């Protein structure tokens, strides 16, 4: 089964992520493009460093070539946001990226982008799934017809190209490079064995930063760790920052659309902190104006910052497609999520860890302050708040039981804080009158139940999370 979640189609390699399924998806995209009358405009496709990513391109291009659809193949591993940028800039109807983003190494997947370089929304992905069903019904397990890749290349039905400079020039044009040059910053980058090294190395060295890089080699196992920039996966980066007196440590996930940050003291900054820092910087120091968009699992400190500048914060379901759509609707200045994805008005219509990293370095240069100082100043102004995040694996039977309790019976545990309201926009979210909240929802990219709780104290956040564990009979 090929099913799309909040971040595209992701599946375990060799189980559902197979050549046969990849070519079924490619055939479905071809039929969809023909039905919409956009097949002659072609499709852009790129890949990351995961196992079978490049082969997936060949298998897909061979199907499209047989259908007479030209594929523009970015023929080196690149960040996902580069593909989104190219689809937007050159007005392609569709783009695809072969990646499973921050999932474990046994996964691979495909993200689909629509006109404007946007993540495909539910309407588009449901339509793709309907075409997939039509392909499966038509072929009944028989192989999909293809044209050999070499023949497709010779017939110019595949164009191999490498538009990295165009993408980087767009970022450089939107960053205060002179301020960074004047600041003489010492930066360390951890691409987590992924695809951000060339892009960020080019930007930061052009800006005359003293740049060190760790974990740069191509490793499809990501060093045995999850390729997600979290407090537990960035210990080596934290140590490097401290040992080498760096101004900032930057990390990106496997396909470079998410960012992680270590400050000058070696402290890991939660993605929530990064969003608040950047929104505050854009408003106060750059003098830009506009609302902010966050998903339901992201810090409400953004609401406080927005209010203090006379702006508004909008809440949307999980999935960056919801953020980019709301940003377009409201002309928002910044949009982001607590998992490390963000974008800024005037850039692409999706998350970009490369651009976010460059903007954070600019912030240090322009303010002349250390990252730890900026973060502390914001805490002093808006108050401290604590986030508890937990994830739980489950069986299908347990998932059905939890869904029934939370979404159908609409039950919540007995909670020791006064409840303001409960939302079922995406999962079950309880808003407390003290400004805190707790969210329980199923992940759209992995078989996990996630609980997020933000409260005025860490003890309160743990208490609420523990009550949900007991209420839903989850393993501690």
C-alpha cells in the first residue's frame, strides 16, 4: 500500500518501499499529469543520501519516459528545499524528492510538491492515491512498461542538471552577508551525514566564517543514529562547540529541511526556541512586520511575541503544507513547527534548514550578542515555559483503542489545572487557563503516538504527561 502522511510517502525499504511500488507511483503521477493537461511541462526530481534514493530516480524516470513525460533530474544529492525552490522559480506543475527526511535509516520515501513549490496537500495526495489504485487495478501485479534510462537520456526525455548555484544565490541575496563578514564568527556544522554540507559550506565560507564540519561523510546508516537534530543526537556537536569555543553549532536533518542549534555554551536549543528567536529578530532588528503561523504542537510563546508587536499568531494542524497555506493566506512573516522546520516570507513555500541556518548566523552578526544572551533576554521578557515531549509505539489494536478514547468518546484524564477548552482539529489538545496545553496525536510519518505538553514549570509538564500515560495505559 502506498499511503501519504503529513510528510509524503514513507515506508520501510524492502517491505513497501520497493521498485514495483515506486514505479506504480510514477505511473500514477504520469496519469494524473496527463489528465490535468500538464504532462508536457515535465517534472523535477531530486534525491538525498539514503539507500536506494538515486536508483529510485532511475526507476521513476524510466516510467515517465515511456509515457512521454520529460523529467528534470537534479543529478547529485541535494537538500529538499532546493527542489521546492526550483519548482517554484521555474513554474513546474510538480516536483518530487526521494527522501524519508528525519526517519530512521531503514526508511525511504517520496515527497511530492505542487505548483509554487508547495508540499502536496491532502486533496492532491488523495487524488494521487486514487490514481495509484487505478494503476494497480489495471496492471494486477504485472510489471509497469518502461524505457531504458540510457534511451530516455538520449531521447532528451530525461535532463540531468545541477541548479545548486541558483538556489544558493537566492539565499545569499536575502542574507546580510556583509554583517556576517564583519563579525568573524566561528561556526561548526553537523550535516548528520545528510545533504546540507555543500550548501552551507558555500554560504558560510563566502561570508568569511571560520567553519568546521563534523559527520560529513556519506553514510546511509547516518552513523547509527536518527538523522534528526535533537538533544540526544547532537551530543558530539555540543561537545565540539564547548571544546573549540565556537559561536554556534548548526545541524540539519537528513534532507536539510529541518534545523538544530547548539548555542555558545553548548546548550541545545529546542526548535521552539529557534522559532521564537528568529521571529523576535525579524520584528525587532530587521523591522519587518507580519503575523506568525505555528502548528498545534508548537510553543505558545510565539503568541506572546506576536501580541507584543501588535501581530497575530495562527494555529494550524501538523504538516508544513498547512503552515505554508496559512502563510500565503495571511501574508505571515514566519511559519514553523516544533520539529525544527521553518520558513520566512519571501523565500520558498516550505521549510528550509539551509536558509534558517544562514539567518541565525546573520542574527548573531547583526545583534553583536551571543546566542545564549539573546535567548536569555527573550526569556526575561516573555517568561519561561517548559515543554515535555514523549513518543509511544503501539499495535494496530492499541491505536484503535486510543483513537476511540480521544477522538470518538472525546475523553481526557482528570487534570489538576483549570481547562479553558479542548480542540480536535488534529488529535486531542487541551488548553489550560494558565496558558499551558497538552496535545495527544498520532504521527503522520511514523507509527507513534506523540504527547506534547507545555506548562509554566517542568514539573507541571511532567505531571500532565504522566496522567496521559496512566489514562491511556501507555508504557512509561
